[in-house]
């Protein structure tokens, strides 16, 4: 154990209470109820404006209400990845309780900093504890017993506060990057409703926009595999992806002679339900070489590469994809989508006919995607750095100064190891 640190458990420093299973009514106690949906925001829950207010007929005691410094965990949820997630409660100005899907931990030791503890239970150390409890996999339900048994090294209070302060700077940087990403996504929504519909025109373009069936701007070339192409699948977020690299192995048939060849820039329509896209997804191939996909996919070459970029950006919206596909698609008895490639092309969209305007719109789309990819790369790098920093600081491998310097103290060996 590091000098000045002591080994303890979560049970030694906090008390636990399950959330209430409340009954709604027209009358009763009007109170805000923090539920699992509130965990989707930040590590600290300090804004309760979006938290649901309900009338509860149950009796609510003082111990059923949250207060500043409480830690709230997801106890159970359909999404296993959320179980065990924690938020630190702050800024409570009115009665706020917590649902039966959560567990509250309230710090009882004056030797523990609330912010430090919230970082600890969001760290890889706590996740490893939960995985051990789950036999190496995610747990379905978090219990007070599982929380109680979490064992960790606790530094002196001043060091806890310094560690929490250092980690908070990483959190603030990540929040700013996520805010930039959200702005980028909102801007792309505006593109779909204004720029892609012709409501807003780019300067210098006055060419015609027409409502046309996709058969007028897409054609099915029908090329098949030559035997030299790699097998690809289609992902909602990444577009066309190599099966082996993305899925870990190939799911293709032994003989791929009948697989559809995809040329760079082609539009690919997958005829299978996928997450928010119950009628299939539509993507443009951004691969710089020819690949092949399952014969169940529809493959079409756009009038221009730029028009393919516009269609790809339009159909990244689940609503836009549904609005286009719903009149065309019927689901079969086995939940397969029964639509021919020619039927897929029967739907109509309002599109720019001028190749120059198509290219100008595509340039804006590509710039937006490049910006978002850059932000995602920064978020990934910063998240990885924060995870490594947490491992070093929360185990005491790196000690922090408590006087003037702002960076963790590390030995020369640790610096080379990092």
C-alpha cells in the first residue's frame, strides 16, 4: 500500500439505499424523480430541468430524497452496459427522489471527498470489480452487496481532492469536445431539412431541382465478383466495412461468385432491420477500390459521385430512411424485407439536377464529416489518456504534489513506461 494510503471498502465509507418503486396518481407528492435516462448526460447531475416531475401517492421520507454529494448508480436496465454507471448529485434546490432502478450511495466518512469517490466508481478499477462479480461479463443487476464489496486504496483527503481536480480538467475538455460534436450533428440535421431539399440555395446556383424517382439518378450495373475482391458488410455508423476487420471473421459463403460487386461511390441498400433502421440502411461506398457484398444487398451507381454523397448524408437520418422506404417495403414472415431492387428505385426525392450544385453540396457534406471525424479522434485520444491517468492516480502509482505544481509526480521509470 502506498505511503499514507489505506485499504478500505465502499461499505466502510458510504451507506446505500435502493430507489423507491412509486405509484403515480392525480394527487400526491409532486416530486422530481431521477431515472436511468438522466444518466445519459454528464458525470455530475446538476441540472434537473429535464428530470421528470410526477405525482407520487407513496409516502416519501427524508431519506428518500437526494442531496448534494450523493452518488447514484444504475441498478438495473435493459441495456447491460448502463448497469453500474454512476452520477454525482449536485445543485439540489427542490425535492428530488430516485427511481427503483437506481441505488444511492451516501458518503458517511469525513475522510472521503465526494468528487474523488465519484471518479473512483467510474474508473476501470470499479468496472473490473463488476466484471469479476459477473464472472467476466456484464452484470444484469447491481446489488448493494456488490457495491459494498468494492475494495480500493484511499489516499489522504488533500490528495483525494487534488486527484479529483486533475481528472476534472480532462472531464471539462471532453465535455467541450462532445458539445462541439453535438453542434456538428445539429448542423447536419439543418443540412437535411434545408440544403438537401433546395429550401436554401448555395450562392451562384440557380439550376433546376426536380422530384424524380431514384431510377432516374441511380442505375443497377449488376456486376458480380471476379474472385479478387474482399467481402464487405454495411455498418450504420461506418458505412461499408471489411467483414474480418469489423466483425472478427467473414460470414460470406464459401463460393462468392454470385456476390454483388461494389464500385467506389456506389450506393448500397441493405435489406435487413438494423437498430434505428428497421427497413434497412442506405450507404455510399467510400472505399477506393472494388469490393463485394452479399447478393441480398442492392447495389446502384449514382449519376455523379457527388449525388451519391448527398444521398448518403440524407439517409444517415433514421427518419429520412424510413420516410423513403416505408411506402416501398413489406416485411416477410421471417422479418426479412421483401423488396426488389427495381422497387427500391421507385421512390421519389427532390434533388438538384445541376452536377455543379451537387458537387458544391457534397463538398459541404464532406467538410462536415471530416470535422466530426477529427472531433471523434480527439475524444477517443483524450478518453484513452484519461483512462490511463485514472489507473495511475487512483492506484497511487503516480503521486500528486500538494503544494505548487499542477501535474502528477512520477518517477523516471514511470515516465518512460507511460
